[in-house]
């Protein structure tokens, strides 16, 4: 959340058990300061994997890992065929144990094997869904497919049309014919509990709107009715979904900053609650990555443009309620 002139290399975690509290962890080795990288949780090695992004004046083709067991230390992962890329979409392909990158103005797509020998492999679908600069992506494990939508460079009614990449390991793109709101959907997540995709956008009334797409046979985005107060418009914020509680956490953004943390319970309605954790929060930032650590039931915050460059790791404990 927020913004400044310097790129941050910090990682923050938000644990989801107990009263929420931000905890700052120390790292042994620094990695380059970047913004608009892709960060994913690697469940096979219990680590964060980060690729690409943009440093002070260039796009990076480096891959870094951060183990979540023991002392967290950034490690450079050398893998042949690494693309130099920023503002792309990264997602875990659970069926094939790899990380996939799409968009960012670069084709073909690339896949990084996470088990066995680390190697980048080009993927050559017959079609592709456009450059998808800073779009939204998720993996639908139930149907073994990758979904992407949204882009800061595509305006109008087509920017939120969802494209599907199926039939791994020989992928083929096809558009899902769904009505598409004109709002820019700037972040989203998978609600596996209710088998749907969730997207977040600025509402014309000045708050944050929550949209739902049924993954079984959905043909249109549906805006969830709001109960209670809503966060202010929060461009460049990110969400992570907590499947244990059936809620999403919205953190960061350019306008209201990382010090505003919100949770939203998403059933038939969107019920927002502002959370004020104890402890010192992460510095303001935007362009960061946010993800869910299922092993520890917490949220991970990685990188972005912040107040200062550092390699700190932060945790927000949420047991049994956020603190």
C-alpha cells in the first residue's frame, strides 16, 4: 500500500491464527529490490519463489527462493532459460509441479519446474490472451486449468473477459464468454470453498466492489451486495483468500496504504471489517505480491515499492482472530 520512490525487497507474513499482529523477521542474504514481480508459494519445498520484476531501471530475469522452515534466507535459483520480465502473472500448476508465467508483454509463456532439476521451459499455446500487463491469474485445480483476466493496458468491456488455458502439458487458450464489467479489476483470488473466482475493483460510488464468477458454468461476473462499510478505492492493492474462514484479506494499495488492512467475508454478500493489528505494520508500498501460506495459515507479503529498500520479512499473526 501507499507509494514511494524506492523499491522494497521485504517479505511480510500475516498469520491467520489468533489475534492479528505484524511480526518482522530477519533475512540473512539480500536480494535485488524489485517491484511488479511474481511470487508464489511452492508447497513441495515449503518456500516462496519470486521471479522477475523491475529494479531501479531494468527488468530482472533472476529467480529467488525463500525457505519458510528454519531461518529465512534469500537464495538465488539458477535455472536455464529464465525470461527477463515484469508486470506479469505467476501461478502454481499443481498438476505438473511448476510455476507458470504469462503476460508482461513477453511470449511464449514460460514454466519453471519446482521438483527435480530447475529449468525454464517455453510453452507454445496456439493462441494467447494478449499481453495481460499486471493482470490477474489463478489455477483452478478442480478442472486443471489456468484462468487470467484484467490488464492495465486494456480498457473497455473486454478487459475483464476471462481466458482459460487447459489441457496441460499441451496448453490451449480459449476465451470464456462472460459479460465483463467496465470496472478495472485490479486484484482477485480463488474461492475454492464455493468454487468461484473473486475479483475486486473500484466502485463508481468510491469504494471497493467485489465480483464473483461461478467456475462450473459461469457466464457473467456478478457483483456481490455489500453489508456495512467498505474500504476506500484502493488501486494496486492485493488480496489473499483464507479458505479456513471463507474470507479474503485486502492489503496495501496506492491510495490508503498498507496500514489499512481489511477482511471481507464473502458468501452471498460482501461483509467488510477493518482490522487494526498490534505491532508495527510494514512500510507503505504498492506493486507487491500477496499470497496464502496453507501450512501456517497466514498471508505472505513480498516486495513492492516501499519507503526503503530492505530484505526484511514480516508476519501478521491472525490466531484466532487477526492481531
